[in-house]
């Protein structure tokens, strides 16, 4: 039973890390697009 709990914990951790990485990637892409727009407008 302990192993099941440990696997569940690692699965939750992996989902949290992937979700956080996805949010950062999305924010980076948005900020990058803004910079490109500013350079194009300038």
C-alpha cells in the first residue's frame, strides 16, 4: 500500500511540474511575441 501512495505522489508531482513548465512556456511565448511585435512596429 505504501508503494501505491508513493507512485500516486510522484504522479501528482510530475503533473504539477509539467503544468508549471507549460505555464512558463506559454508566458515566454507570449512575451516573445510581444517583443517581436515591438521590434516590427519600431
